């Protein structure tokens, strides 16, 4: 999604944009849906816990480099942007072998493997957060690109779409495209299943592809649950964020979308995220006064109910959190990165 936001900004400036992506990953569907062409490579994530799988992934990455070169030549590219996904390493090496300028983007608070390997030869490395040791003219803190729709979503229209009463507060629950099992289960236990506590807010629950059937079945088994809407997936969070007053979520790159929408949050960092970057993201929002952090191991129905009730009972405090969230926003990130890409192409 950040790469698509940059692509939209580039297209608005008259550039031609195409993608390199990993087969069987979300980009294989999302990129064509957004109106861009994509060349797909067979690559996998590097599983450091399994030497055999890691060796297989490394072999696929090596084989993908010449295929990426052919795709780049076929597109007659002038510059390549690395978005940090599985394909970024082979694509970046291919671009450098063709002497194309390389611009990297990093969404987390540490450089991922591909970006660590390529940063020394990139024209520019655009960072979502300041990273100690990554200063100097090569590095630029831009924030994380977000879909333009986040900035222009209409609250009344969004609430109408999800069936949310205009006068009712709304809690948005999500955990990424696949979902977050612990968040999904605890949200159901707290707000949908017996013994059901009286509540005066609507729950908008994006369950994710993996858990949607489970969430829907448990919701149906719970009977007539008032003001609880469950959906499988949203390609952008624009309408969901516009409709809500408080977010319960993981602390991945979507913290920038929460900030752009000015939404306070209860964040539950994924405990196994590389480099504990979700903890760092959550601390970034919490330190600004925009979020409350609950460790995954401590998340249960009682804790969640108490946290949501406390925040919704304090209108002034919730408003201060919303303002703090908005203060962290970097709505121009996509345009800024697009400018760096155009500049790199012109000076190559």
C-alpha cells in the first residue's frame, strides 16, 4: 500500500509506473486492481529459524535477479524504488547491475535485510522514522506513505456504509490483511459473546482473510449481537478510520494511517515482529500521548473492556489523544518520496 501511494503521486506528475512483485503475495492482486501493470517473480521470505527454508529462499532470490533485469529492461525503466518486500533485494541488485539509480523506502524503525544490503549504493533512502546511525545526505526522514483516500474520507458517508449510527461512538478493530488471531478472539470475547456486557458504542471489526470465517461463525453463534459489524478486508482503511473514534490494532505501518486520520489507539504490538519494530511503533504513538499500549500476552476480555470503557468515558482525554495522533501525521510522505525518485532519474 505505501508503494501504491507513491505510484499514485508519481502518476500525478506524469510518470509511467509499473511494479515488480512476488507471486502469490497480496501485490499480485492489489496492483492490477489499482490500475498498474506488474511483473511477478518467484521469491519467498527468508526464514532464519529453518536453515533449509532459508537456503531455498536464498536460491529463489538469486534466480530472480536475472528475471528482474529482463523485466526492468522490458519496461525501459529510468529508476527503481525498493519498497522493502520480498522482491526488493533481487530487484535492487538487478537495477544496480543495469546502472539504474535506486531509491529505497523503509517503513520500520530499523532497516530490513534488503535495505541493509542495498543502502550503501542507493541514491536516497527514505525513512519512516529516524534511525540511529542512518543519518547524512543519503538518508531522508519522510514518514510512511499513505493512501490519499485517508485524507479525504467522509465520516458521514463512511458511517452510512457500515451502518453506524451518527450519534454513537465506534471502536475499529483490525490486525492486518490476514488478521491478528489474539485481537480477533479477545474482541469477540469482550464485546460479542456471553456474558455480554452493556455497551454504548458500535464495534467495526475487520477480521482479515485468515480469520474471517472463524469470527463470523462465532458471532453467529453468539446470537443477536447489537451494533457489531464484521467485514473480511478493506483495501484501504480510509472509510473505517473515518467512521471510528478509537482503534484497537497491531502497531505495524498502519500507525501512520491512524495518525493521518487523527485517531487515538489501543495498540497491541505483535510480539514476534522482526527487531521488535511494532513495539517501537507503539512507543512512538504512546510517547506522543496518542495511544495506550497493551502487551499481547496481557490482552484479555477484562483488560480490553476496561481500557475501552475508560477511554470512551473521558471525552476530553480522547480528544487530546486524537490531537496528539494528528500531530504525528506525515501526509506529504508519498509526494516527497515521488520527488526524490524523479530527481534521481533526472540526475542519473
